[in-house]
C-alpha cells in the first residue's frame, strides 16, 4: 500500500474558463500506478469530481458531485477515502468565480476571491466508490480545515478526524504584513486556533424529512481528540483509511510557550505527548515504520528543523524521534549557503 501526495499549486492551475484544483491525497487503497485526485471543474455545471489518473496520462472520472453553490465552489485542501467511500468535506469557504475572473484581469491575488459563509454549515459527503453516487450528506457547524488526519469505517459509521479551525482567519495571518505585525495584533493567536476533531457519521441512519434538502442533512457534532492545536498531521501509512490509534503533528498554537512543538496524539485515550526544544522549529513529522514493526507506533518520526533568530539562519537539520517513547534518537545538522525558510510539509522516500 502506498500513499500518494500531490501538491500541485492551485493558483498556478487557474484558467479563466476552467479551473482545476488538484488536491492533496490523504489516501491510498488505489490500484498501483493510479492516483485518485479531486478536482473542481468550473464550467456550465460546476462540480467536484473524483478521478483516478495514471500519473496524469489517462484521466477517468469515477464520481461527480455538485457544488453547493455553483458560483462559489468550496475550497478543499484534502479529502478522504475509506474502503467503500470517498469522503468530501465541503466547507463554507468558497471561491467566488466572478471575483476570481476579475482578479485574473486585474492581476490581484486569487486569495481575495475566497469568500466565507459564516452562517452556513460544513457539509460532509459520502460517495460510493462502487458507483460514484452520493450516499449521504451530513452537516456540522461551520469550520475551516486544510488537513484531514484519517478516516475509516467502523460499526456502521464513518469516523473522520480533521484539524479544524473556527473560521479561515488563519489565512490572513500568513500574509507578510500580518506576520511582521503579529505582536501588535492581540487576536493573532486566536485567529490561528485549531483543534483536531472527530466526526462520527452514521451510514445507515434515516435523515429527517422536512422536504428541505439542506435541512434534511443529518447534523453531527464532533469530539475533541486533543486540546492542542495540531497541523500537518501524519499517521503510520499502513493505517490510512483504516482504524488507527496515533497521529503526529506540529503545533499550530502560536501563543504556546514553545510554538515549535511536535505532538503525538493517542486517539484511543485522547492523550498526547509533546517534544520541543528552545528556539527549534520542526516541520511536518513523518512516521517511518520499522521493517519488523509489531505495534502501530513501532518506528521513527522524522522532521526537518530550523532555528529561530539570526545566529543560526544558515543552518537546517533533521530530527529523529523514537515514535513509541517520543524521545530523540538523533539529529543531522547542515550548514547552508543561505538562510533556510520555515517549511511546512515534508516527504520521505525510502532508498531504492
Ligand atoms: Fe497541505
């Protein structure tokens, strides 16, 4: 089983007549050589489409769902897949097509075409992997998200864990001007506040029948997995799409005593362990299993690190933690020819 991760830049994929938005993948289960991707197609019939693509050579649409608002398709950064279902989380952060087209001509950033519908729910669509039909749609209070942690089927439920924000104001926090003035903004940390939440979606429930399609979606309320802000979540790849216990993340609490914290969350006990070092800022923690692993967390976690301040700006490293004990095993430090910026995502490729 392999995990595919596509991170094609959405903004460079923009066209006036047709915009495709390839998504990151939080799932495998695919046939070898075939990559499931989710694209938003802007046409006379705007919708989300699941496709499998043989490394972009032959595209084959396996499912299509309509956007909630045809002129405002939802922004989605990742999606889920279980043994039998695709899971599409349609948040009320949308892309205004009209603004996007105008921005294209004016040369304005497309980020200003994002529109947040505060009073509208987030929708979670379950789509059959057998026939591509939408099986059920759930709704929850509005939340913004970038990364789905994992999802799986258990006891007639789909369990889906997501790094959730109350709203998308954290996007505004990442503009250079906002970063330069963050100490003057008392709301900065709150704007960045997120928590990992678990949604339990009953597959075989009966929906209310008021006749209003939007109102008839079953409301689901999430459970908090850990009381720390978590981002760039990773798990043991063997458990993607399956019941799992642990995930690893970086802290997203910018007001924490040490914001550069790595977190291991136990989803069974709802407990977590942290690792941090003064002035060290890690990136996405990547779990690498031991060849003879018996337990889910038998392995190491790799994370690239940089240091704050100007003294160590020409330095970068990789830290290795024992995933089970959550302690450092070792690190490699490199001197670089120029300052190294903070990275967010990361990737590991085994030697071939
Ligand atoms: Fe991402």
